[in-house]
């Protein structure tokens, strides 16, 4: 724009209709707080500074922003949007102010860039970004004169029957000159309205009366500026983000068999020729490689699955699956699990804080926790690794060597090492080192008595 720009994000509202103890802007959409999406959009237009007006649950919002290069100002009493912006008086330094609500999770930098260009092109003192909705509901109506110039914005609660049928409504995004007139006008706003609040939209009528140019333009895609005021609207935004992400993946070469039953958050990356089956949830900082098959009914969170893997009916949390490994059905890889390549983690196997190396197999009903499992080791059914004692600090480790065979229902009590090519007999409890190439049997000798002897 050639002028300095301050972005003001309004994040002070109570969000009464959310029926929540959480600040409205901290409710999550696509795995992230709503406010994060607004910050990303605003940063995309490269403002000189960003001010965030906080109010309801201000400490929680500040905590979310602790690592961001933004400044917060507090609206101690929530008296309306005009009052919220007024809190930035003497703080906002840009020649132009971009005012954006903090509850727009679908907002993009492209929308703001287009709007700012329009404001500059019109040489307006105040510009309003509007939208046209077939059912405008509770949004404020944009009124225009016979020449098409905006004259005022009337809130839905204050609109007459004739005004209520207007379909052009206010998105609550504004661009305005940062000068003495703005702050004087904000200081003179009245509360003669249904909500007894200081309305920022009243600036339109005030600026027009003062013969300062006011402009308004409708956004091309109204979804981008739809605010969140209820749980239903939160769900609708979630659905839009999910649909857009799945469309993006399919365009990049990912097969999604049932897009309506596939849930992929915006932060996720999926490689070419991977197939996502119904019921798949990919969330957080998850990376899926090429030529994988994920699902059905699988949850992958903050995890990496490398190329050529198969994961079905399973849960992965902060785990890593290396190339050409198979996981599931009904496996659980917990934080710190690192399996593969070419590993088989079968049904009802749980892995936690363990490295399972190339070619190892745990086919069913096993628990591998705090362990090192060597290449081509075989873990039988019912095998568990366990600790002699845990005092709330670092757990002891179990080490299983290459090609070792751990028989069914064996318990390995850490710290313990089973050497390469060693065999642990089924049903054994192992608490001492098993040297390489040996057979270890750690169970009581079987005793058989006649029934009469057993009763004596």
C-alpha cells in the first residue's frame, strides 16, 4: 500500500452462544485455535505491527500468544466493538488500520490483500468488507444510497422489516485512516441500540456525515469471512477446512476413497499415491509418505509414516513408522515408538518409547515399552517388557538382540538384555542377562499330583 499498516485483531468477545468456559477465539478448528488462522491471514499482508485486543479470559489468550510477535491491549469491560478498537488509541502507530475480528477461521491473506488494494484504489478514509448472503440472519445490513455508496450499517436487532431483507451484510473487517478524526469519532459513539454497546459499524454513518469517503466491497467467497458464534458454526468451519484439505490432497495425487469420512487437518502432509481409507483421522504435525495405505478407522497424531507402509485399524501418537512396515489391525503406537523398516506390528500390540529395528515382528498380543528390539527379532504372543521398579524418573530399558526369539507369555524385567540369536522359552520370567546364542527358561518346574494327593 505504500503506507505503514497496523493490524488490530479483536479477540475480547465473550462468545456467549458458545456456552463455554473457554475464550471463543481459543476454540479449535482443524486442530488449531481459531485465533491462529486469523493471525496467519493478517501476517500474510505484512503489517508493520499487530495489536490483539483481549478481554474475556484475557490471560488465556495472552498465554496462547506468548511466543508471537504481537502486542496485546486489554478491553477490561466488553462494551462493544467500537469500544474495543478505542483501546488501541495512542498505541496503534500505522497510518492505516486494518481491523479484523478474531473469530474468522476461514480467513485468508488473499482476501485481506484484495481488500487493502481496494481501499487504496478508492482513496477512502474508511472501507468496509461486506458479503452477500441469501439468508443474512444476525449480520448487520449494509445500506447504500441510489449511487451505490454505503450510507450506514444497521445491526440485525435494530433493523426494520424493510432493512432486514437486505442481503449485503457486514463482515466486520475494516480499513481506516489512523488520524485524530477516527479517535474523536470513536470517543463520541453512543449506545442507543438493542445491545447497549458502542458499535464500530456506526463509523460508516459518522464518516459519511463528515464528508469523508466511505467505500464498501463484497468479498468473492463469503465463507472466508464467516464468524464463529456457536458450536454449529464451529462444526461448519471444520467441515469446510476438511473438505478443502481433502480436495488439495486428491489434486496432488492422493487417493481418498470416501472424502466425507476422511478427516485430515490442514497441517498434515501426505505423499503421492497414498490411499486414505474411510474413518482415517490424520491430525497435528503428521507426515505420511508415498505409496502408503492408511485406514480404515485409523488415528494418526503428530506422527511420521514413511513410504510403502500399511496402517489399519490402529492408533499412532507421536510415533515413527519407517519404510515398508505394517501396523495393525488394532495396534497402538504410543509416544516414542519408532518401528521399522520392514517391521510387523500386529493385532493388539502396544509399543511405547521403543525402537523396533528392521525386520522384527510382534505379531499379536504384546507390550513393548522402553525397549530396544534388534533386527529380525521375533516377539511371541503375550510377551511384555516390564520394570523391576519405577520411581517417577527414567525407566529401565530392555534390550533384545538381533534375531532373538522371545517365546509366548514371557516377561522381561528391566534392566535386562537378551543377546543376539538367544531364545527365551515360553512362559518365562527373565530378570537376568541372557547371553547370545543361548536358551533361557525362567519358570517353575511343572508338578503333577493325583487328585487324592492334592486334597491331602
